[in-house]
C-alpha cells in the first residue's frame, strides 16, 4: 500500500505539472504498443534529462504490461539512479521474479543492497548479473568492490583478475576493474604493480579516476616529475578535481619548483578556487590546498626508501607540513611532523639537529604518549651519537623505556650504552630480559656488531643477525627493480680477474691502516682492481696509498646504493669484496643485489651477515674452525692458511719500533716508569669490555700487588664506573690508569687492530679462544706468530682449536694464572725480570712471522680469490657450494676459466 501510494503521488505530481510540450511527450509514450517501445521512449526522455517523465512513461508501461520483466527492470533502474532506493528495490525484485536472467536488474539491485551494507546479498546479485552477462566486466568489478569494503583483499584481487581474464580488452567497465585492482595492490604495498594497472586503465578509458590514481601512486613512490606531468595532462584535458590539484602542487613543491606553484595559482581559475583557511604557506604564497597530513604521509613513504635524494624530499615534506601548521598549539599534525623530522635528521646523521627537534617535542604540551616515548628515545640516540654527555643519554633512554616497557628499542639502546660506559650494576637483570626478548624474535634494532660482545648464545646471536639481514633484504628488494647482474661467459678465457672492493674505511681508520698493505702487493698483472669509497677524501696516508695502488678509485659518498651496484656491475668485476658488513658505513644491500658473480664478505664485521646472496666469508682455521661451522653462517668459509687479518705494520709502522723506550721517556710523558712495576694494559674501546673480564683483571691485580691497569679513556664516562667496580673488588682505584708491559685481551670481544699493534711493538698479549669469531682473533694472531704459550688452554681436543666460551672456569683460571705469573716475575726482579724480557724479545722476534708478512698474505689471498671464482663457476648456477681451504704455498695455480676482459 505504501509503495502504491507513493507511485500514485509521483504520478499525480507529474501530471499536474506538465506543460503542453510535456503533454505531447506523454501522449507519445502512452501510444506505445509494446514494452520495447515504452523502454525506447523512456530512454529518449532520460537522454534529454527528463527523469521524471521517463519514470511516468515506465509507470504506464508496467500498468499496461505487468508481466514484462524488462519494463519492471527499466523502471527499477531509473528509480535506483534517481535515488528512490526502496521503490527501485521493489521494482527490480518484481522484474527478477518474472525473469531471473535479467542481468541489469540483478546488477542494480546488488548496488542498492551494497549501499545498505548487505554485502553478501549484494554479491549474490552481482553473481547473477555476471551469469546473465559473462562478457561484462561490471559485475566482476562490483563483486571486487564488495570484497574491498569487507577488507577481503585476496578475494578482491582474485575476482578482479578473473574479470580481466574473462572479458574483452576493450569491454566497457574494464577500466574500472584495472583502477580498483590497482587500489587494492597499492593498499597492500605493491606499488609497482599498482602503477602498471593504473597506466593500463588510463590508456583504456582516459578517465579522471585513472589519471588521479596514477598520479597519486607515482607521487607515493617518489616519482614527482612523472606525477607532475600526469596531473598537468589531466588538467589540460579538463579532467580537474581537488585531488589532482593537490598531487600536482605537492609534486611541484617537493621538486623545489616554487615559481611554478605561484604561476599555477595565479593563472589557473580552478586552482584559485580551491583553498583552505588553514593551509597558507607563509612568505612563499604557495597554496592552501596542500595539507599537513598530505605532506606527512608523503614524507613517511619517502623515508622507507634508501636513496638519499628521496630522503631529502622527505625532509622538505616534513618542513612544509610544519610551515602549514604554523603556530598550532601542539596539534597532532605538528607532533607527527616533528617526530618524523627528528627521526629523519637522525638517519641523515645530523645528530645535533635531531637532538633539537626531539627536545622541542618534549617541551610541547599535551603530546601523544607514543610520540613522547619515541621523542625521548630519539633524544637519547642523538646525544649518544655525539659521543658526549652519555650519562644524559642514559637518562633519556631510561625515561623512554619507563614510559612504555613494551617499547624494546630504548631498552636495547639503554643496555648497550650502559655497557659502553661500564655501568654494570643491572647487567644480569638486563641481559636476562634481553635474551628472553631475542628468543621471542625481538632485537629492538640491536646492532649485530655489538651483540658479538654480549652474553648471548649462538642461537640468540643468530636471531639478531637474521633480523638485521631481513631488513637488508627488504632494502635490496625495494631498489632491485630491473637490475640485471653481469654474468661472464664461463667458456672464455681471462687474462685478468677483476675485483671490486667496497668500504667506508679506506682512510686513517683501523680498516684502512690494515688493508693498505693488501693493495700495495696485489699482482696488477693478474688482477684489475677497483675501489668504491663511501667516505670523502681525508688525505690520510692509508687512503693515498690505496688510491695510488689500484686501477680505478671511485668516490661514491652520497650516491644511492642502487647506483653503486650499477657501477660495480658496469665494471664487470668477477669478485666483489664488501669490507664493512654490519658496521658504520656498511652497504650490505649492494652485495644482496649480486652485482658481481662472486660476492665476498671480509674483515670489518667478524661474523656472518646472514645473507644467502653472499657466497663466501674470508677467514682462517682458528677464528672459524671448519669442523665447527655454526648453522647461522649463510656464507661458505674461504680459509686462509695463516691468520685471516691482513696487516701493514712492516711497511707503514717500522718507525714505531726503532730504538728503545726508556724509563726517562715514560717519565717525560707522565707515564708509569718504575723499573719493577708491571703494567697490564688494554686499549680496546670499552664497549668491548664486560664485567666478567674486568673481574678477572681485578683478580690479577689482587695477586700482583705492585701492578697497574692501564686502559683507554673512551668514553670518559666509564672511568668512574670502573673505579667503583675496582673498589668493590678491594683494589685501590688509583691503580686504574685511564689515558705497559703486558696486554690483557678483552674476552667478550678480542682486540683486533690494537692487538696486532701490541704484538708489533713487542707487547705480550694474553688471551683465550672464545665462542665466536670476534672472540677468537687474538688466538689467531698468536698462532700465526708461534706464540701459543700466551694462549690460555691451548691443549685443545680439536686439531685446530676447540671453540670455547670465554666464561669457562678452567680457561679463565689459566688466563689469570698466566698474567699473574708474568706480573710476579717482574715484581721479583732478577731472573723474573729476565724471563719477561726474554718473552718480550720472543714477541719482538715474531715480527718476522706470517702475521706481519703482508706480501705472503696477499699471495695467499690472490690464490683464494682464484679458488672462489673456480668454485663458483663449477657450481652450475654460478654459486660456490663448499668451504675452500687455501694450503700454505703461494702463487697462482692456473688461470681461472672466466670471461676475457677487453
């Protein structure tokens, strides 16, 4: 009754209001003799914009032909399009009751049901429409939209793809499917696929929607020039809306085309008409339509990138958002922009600037709690990276963690920094929690290089490495599009192997001091050598030596990783050696792209990268005994016959051992100089020292009363904590000198360069073989010198060295006993002093050992490179599958079977 009354009322209104011309139209409609004629006449009225007359015509049709499903279908469709959903639904249901195969009726009824939130009923109708019109993309599109509204992404992708596969390439509605499929893929993070579908949609229908979707996607991936061009094309084609304009202007802003922004706003009437009271960018007069939320969103997407130019765009986007917000009193947009800006400045190593931004957040009122927690963490990190005020950084990390105990990042940063400054008061408690978190798969950004020194099991250390590796692989994936690695023709011969070295340390840093000897002695008649430096020219002696010793030296600081990989690829290097690993300046993502047929990890980071794209790690039988290969190592071992670490002391540091250093020399430098006073020393960074090793040192000092302990004051905040620990062990704090006659190794993380330095000047090094590569290099140095007597527990069951943990009581006791014995021999004077002097003479004599024979080491390295290339090509897929062990002879065995270089 209600529907009939409504229909009567509509008809009455229409009849009462028609003009004479309209009466003629109605008369023509009423004279129709068939349903087809009624439908044709109503369609003609609709084409003239006469919706009410079309409805009246169709009401006459269903009155005259009540059993015509087509008439009821047309009436329901016009009702639905005119917004009369209830009347439309009733008419469409009547049409389907008469003829269930009416596709348009099912489609229109599905749309009404979907608008009412009845998605399952709507899908049923769309499926009926598809059965009636299997060649039409529209039912597939509407089913997919229903799945999208229900957040059923996989089902939506499936039905959209089915629609594309089932319909003709030029079918009406195909562009809708392409656009909506692109939106689903974009929402899932598959931006490249989304762009491909948007491009196809634009080519097919040229609609405003296609242009807008494509422009937005291009903007989201940082292709601002392409996004600008897309928006310009749309507006010149009179396809204009606010979204197109916002993307257009945003793209111009992020390309610093401010003149173009002003010109567009002044010359385009549509651009002038779109405005926002809130968003006026002062001084630049840039635009109101740009929102801070838009800028923040763009910046967040950009910071996911790895290339520096995209990070700079993100920086501008955050600054633009803050300009838009102006003097807003702690608005959420202002807080988000500041938080993102601080994090980005930190990533760009602008630590002073990031500290200022994070401090600004902490001074705001009514700050979102999550953002405040992140601000205190960022403040601590910024201060820590300045290497000053570390106690203040501890306070901010602690504040961040106490505000949210579920936020692991400040917790791991806190325990790392407490370790750096040797504040071990909560060591056992903190690492008990850290181990539990790592077991759960959460490392909170803990650096693998630091984890090597922590009390972690091999499995826990491996978990830390794998989390970092997963991040590197994601970065590599984002920059890998269309990257085609160079592959040589294995059937051709070769006159020279090409080898590329990548590092941020070709300078006066420890790695540069060590590897300069490698480049001095490489056989340039057999090797073509390339270096890629991620740091600027500091003019240091090691850098000059390396630069002058290679065929090509490339300065790549500030160049994005993808471009560097392309450069290595273009050099057609057979072998790429990455020297940083997971240390500062490392670019492991380049190796993950495999720009050379053989990819090698060496030196800077003494453990596995956890990246299967790296073929080998260069090592020796002591630091990584092949029979104890940990499962965490994804690389195969390439084992040198001597120590794995190259040294250049015989060439670059001869002057350090010329002449004697007398007590008078020591006194002149305010150093300990009593003849019978033994000085134990360690010059590692204190982050390598843990409470276990320090307790052993205190035990040694306790048993050698006249001895002193000399350590490096780095960082200075550690001194007070170390002296407190000494006092707790009943050792007078004055016996701890922070600014040697015997060097004590740190067992948590052995001395590397400082250990070699000590042995070079004749200083006995006491160590033991620990549980991982970083804890065994001291043993490697001593064995290569034939100084096993300084290695605790050398009587091992392994034919190389049994992998011991540094907390084993037997090994630690022997470590203490050896130090005490040597220390007391100095105290006693006479024969005791003579025995230590003889030991030092033996250490000094070992300068002629293989540890300092750089040229012989390089010959072994060259042979190992040759073996790696042959092993890789013998693997069929270009990858080595077995460990390689170089024997003790030197020289090239044969020419590798690789491609001849022109």
